[in-house]
């Protein structure tokens, strides 16, 4: 059965006023709910890596066991597709499409020119972010910079990874010149001028463009508008999110209202039921840290306080580790997303870009460009000092220093959807993940082809110009 496709009447009657332009921009942001509400943007990389693992509920462990195939929906129940790479693909291209309409139509709108330029800048920033999310998960992907007016417009072949990054750079250059405000921002959840360069720095790092990564990271640091919170325990205090934005450069903003932006991490991370009021009103015991990861911390490291091997129940009794969960005797609780007050949705934001990340990007990039200089040490030691640790040992070779920075990132950003990409971009994921086991997952069949996830078969079937990633055919 063939259907005739018609252009939407919305595109002919919309985009006429300043209000239309603002609403259209909101639609570009709304896609973040599909990425972080599920939340595929964190669970896909985290369940694949060596820090956290899931309780195996309705196929949730397909990422941990590396049994995922291009036909995602055949393996994962419908309730879990929002935690799959397919959701990343669908959400990001939806966001790109919405951004392309904004960038095509808003220039024609009669409105305040300063605000118009900012709207376009935000759309460029978001389009860059969505393309970056796609390429770090799938490698070569279609680059879309015009809206799909016709069916033929939607058929786009893949571009080389370097070409994807060229488009990301171009969008971020435009966004930076758009006059976006610096921190502090009136509108929460929008990118600041410094957020543009923070994303630029991280994208350049993934692109192995060390000089650009260093330049952009140092521009954020030298701006002086952001600063580190005193401890990571404070950084993830649900009651201090407004003041903690001085480090949280850009985050997925959650609202404890219905309808509103929510996410599952609060419920996933706590013990089963409502036995631990400090974690959530109700939690499900579905996401834990590996004991080996917990043991990797120096006991003096303040970041380890965001993990727990016991909890206090409603009666005030200490529940030991062996009783936390029925699936393993060594499950470690994650405390980054505690919200004991919200009954609808959650108040906890999910970090996307924060200043600690920028410091470690600068350390890594500086070491690639100039070796482990004193400046590179200073950047990584900023993060270690905040954690209550002594300076990193001096005299390291370039290779040893870079390994130390990647390890510092592991301790700093666990359960934030970051670790898997550090392992894949450095080519260490196979060896590292094979060792990340426990009694629940004694064997993990990670293979080299998981450097990138398979493109969803539904997308291959729908786009005649699209071909599957190598090794997944």
C-alpha cells in the first residue's frame, strides 16, 4: 500500500510571529525529554560500560550482555525501547528536523532582531548537540541541515565522521556568534555563551582535534563565570540545584510537575520499594554500581560518598549491603539522583556539561598537544583537590598521564552517561568491559563491533540511502 505524502499545513501558517518562533524553538528542546526522560542518553552508555549495571527486567540487560542487534524492538519489550540506541536515533533526528525548520523559517519572522539571532543560535547549538550524540553512538550518520519538505528530502546517505564534526563545528561557530547570554541565565536549561564552547571542546576531544579542544576548554575556564562547587556531594544535592548551576553549565532540567520534564534515574537507583526515604518516595532497585568500581576509589575520595553499601530504612535501621537487592549480595547504591520530596516527576537535573568536565578535557588535550606539562597537571589537580585527594603523581609519561586522566573521568562522571564513550574513543572498551563482571553478569560478550551501535533496522528499511554499520550486516 502506497500513501501520498503532503506537506504539513502547519509550516504554511506557522512561523509568522515572535511567539511562533519561540514555540518552534521549544519544540527543538522538547526532544531532550526523549533522550533523558527514558533515559536512553544515560542508560545506553552506562549499562554498556564498567561502572553500573541493571536488574534484568524485560530485556534491560541486552546492553550489559551485548546481545543487542539491529532489530531492537524484536529483542526489547516496547516499554524498554526508550532505553535503547533506537531512542537516541529517533530523538536526535526529530530534534534536528525541528531545528532545521526553525533555521529555515525564523529568519523571515518580523520580530526583535537580537532575540531572533539568539533563537537561531540556540537552534544551531541544539542541532550540533544532536549530531554529536548521533556520531558518538553510531559513527557515520546522515547530516541533515535542511527540513524534509518532501519524502525524497528524508532520504539521506551517511556522511564520514569527519564531515559530521565539520557540521558540528560550523553550527557551534554560528551559535557562539549569536549573542547568547553568559551565566547566570534567566531561562534555566538554555545554553549560555560558555556552554557553546564547552560542547565545542568536548566534540573536538572526541574528534581527536586536540588543539581545538584545548582552545575551547580554556576559553570556558578563563571566562571565570563558572566555578566548581565545594564537593560533589553538594553538587548533587537536590535542594541546591539553583546555586549549583555555577558548575552545571548545561543540564537536562527536570520539573516535579505533571506534565513536565521527568526521568527514571531517581526511581532506578534506590532500593526496591519505598524502604529508603532518602533516595526517593518510591524506587525500584533497578540500577547499581559494580563492587569493583566502588573499591577502585581511594577511601579518602569524597566522590565515593555518592555510592553506598548500606542504607537507612524508614525505621532508622541500617540495612547492610547483602540485603539491598535480591539479585546480588554486592550491589552498590548510586546517590547522584536522590529526590526524597517529589511525588510527581522529579526535581533532579541530569548533568550534560559541567565545569569539572571542561577541566579534564583541558588536561587531556594539553597532554596530547604539549605532553604532561605543569598546566595539564594543574587542570587535573583542580578536580582531585575538590575530591579531597593529593596531587597526581608527577613525572608520568604522556601515556601514563592520559591513562590517569581517563581514570579521573571515571571517578568523576560515573552514572552520568559518559564512561562508555571514554572507553570507545580510546579503543579500550573491549578489554575493560570484559573485566567488569559480578555474580549477576559473570560473562559479558563485548565485541569490537560495539565500537558503534547498529543503526536501527527500521531506519534502514525506511531510508533507501542508508546502509548498516560495518560488522552489523
